[in-house]
C-alpha cells in the first residue's frame, strides 16, 4: 500500500509593503510549523519590488541577511490565474531551449502583512486560480485592512468602535486648516494619527498638541492616501483576542494585555525586542479582567469577525475600561504577527496544530465555494448574433439593444 500523498502548501510572504520584514519573519514561522511528514511546504517569496521566487534556500531565515534571491536553488515563479495550472509556473521566462514547469499546489497560505497581500489583492488572484487558501477572502481582507471602512461596517453591526475623523491626502494638501478644524471640533487630545491601511504601528503617532498634529499627519500621509485620526481613550487598557473558524463556528482565544514602555505599542516593541515577532513583546496572559468582561470581549471579537465575513484567523485589538464596562474595537488584523501562536498555545494548540487547522478551514471554505453555480449557459449570444448589435452599422437603428 502506497504512502498517502503529502498536502502541498505554498506559503506566500514578503511583498511590496512597508511590513515586508515582518512578513518574512511570519512566513518563516509558519513554514517551520508544518509537520513535514504530512505536508510539502513550498516557499514563495515576493521581493520588495514585486518579483516572485521559490526554492529551498527560502526556507532558512538566516539566508535573508544577504541577497536571498541570489542563493543557488532560488528560481523565479508566478502564480497562474488560470485554473488549468492550479499552481505556480516555475521559470516563467525562459530561453528557446528551456522549458518552464508547473508546480501543482493544494493550498496557498498567504503570510503578507499590509499592502498587496493582506488587503484582498492577493486573495483575488488566488480566487482566479481557483485554489483553496488560508485566511479571509477578498471582502473580509479588504474591509479589515482599511481602518476607516472597518469602523463603518462594525458600526452598522452594533460593534462599538472608537470615534475618528477620516480624510484623504488630497484633502490635507488642499486645505490643511479645514482638516485641523474638523479634528478639533470632533476630538480632544490625546488623539492617534494613523495611515488607514497599514499595520505594525508603522506611521502611527500619539498626539498631545496642535504642533504634533500637523507633523504626525504629514508622516501618515507619506504612507497612505487615506488618513484616520482617532480619539484616545484615557484610562483604557489594550486587550487583544485571536479568533479562528469559518461560518458560524468561530472560537476565541485567551485574552492578552500587551505591556508597553512607550505611550503605545511601537513597531520596535512589537518586533525588535527578543527577535520573536509579536510573541516577544511584553504581555500579560491571561489579561487581568473579570470573567464577565473577558466574555464580553470574546463575544464582541466573534461578532466583529462575522460582521466582516471573516474566516481562518485574525487578531482583534480592543480598548477596554474595566471600571466603566466600556469595550471599543480598535482594529482587526487578518494576518496577525506570528499568527498569534502564543495565544493559541494557551488554549492547548501547538504551532503545528494551528497551521493544520487553518489548512482544513481553507479546504472547508473551498468546498463551500464549490457549491456555487458559475457555469450558466443561455441562448443570449445566439439570439444577439442573429438580431445584430444596435449601432454596429449605420442605418440599423431598428435593431434591438440588449440591456444587461
């Protein structure tokens, strides 16, 4: 009896994003978490300028200290949007005497943070390729990646969010004073200035006065065309919760309270202390909340994940005031740093368990998608060809116009 074929999982990481380095770390953590007896892991690295590569050297994080794509065994690759390939085209641009190859893939595991990966764009490509993939689909990814849109959707679904003012870079450059007046009329210091579609605290500033505000908006506007300014919640603690599941079967993890030595958890605190990604940051697990407040945060996290049509996993960040009972959802991270392994470990799940479960959820979502009807044939083309298209030739205005 032959051994069972391994499931081929392509882990996509890197990318054209200011969070490129974080993604490389996350991607390597994910790849190392798979049981090699059951899975064949295919690394897919996207460079800072958008070139795609694969190859065994990409499995070793130490190789990224140099120019990783120059290592022997690293070859170019692209994900084909055609269903006939169902995977990667290796060496897509070859000479006359060479041939390219197709690497069939069973599941794709996106591990890109922020732009061109966590925002629904990569998910759209994978949808065209018709391959199962881990994490939120196009809609959930796009909504959660945009902090302003997240607020709009969650408000409509009864999830409490922090008040904010949203505007574009063009608005800011056209009339700075008008933007400053809007902010002063709606918010009071302290406030936070953020690029609308970035994570990892990049471009985020805590602002205490008017002079800091102008400078902080200029910084945020250099990272994104849309900026959001949020009310600071005085006396509240940051509380994070991971969720995992699909459809109506969503579960929440233990809660954590990150401990910041700054006025908010900076990029350096998240990733540069200890070298272990978000798991290396100082934190209290479980968060020091009452049972009632813990349950309130968990249920709100699940409610929010369903509201954006989330699937797979996410880490959802809150601002919580135990004394007043206030819970505000801050943001949803559909590709959390370190995949929130450290939170699921408290629930008895190893890193291998987490990635295994996420692959199964991807396959479940794909099976659900296959229940949809996509091939719907009618006589419309034949009928239109027989009648002709209105306006295709002069003097044929009596021909029927087809409205769709």
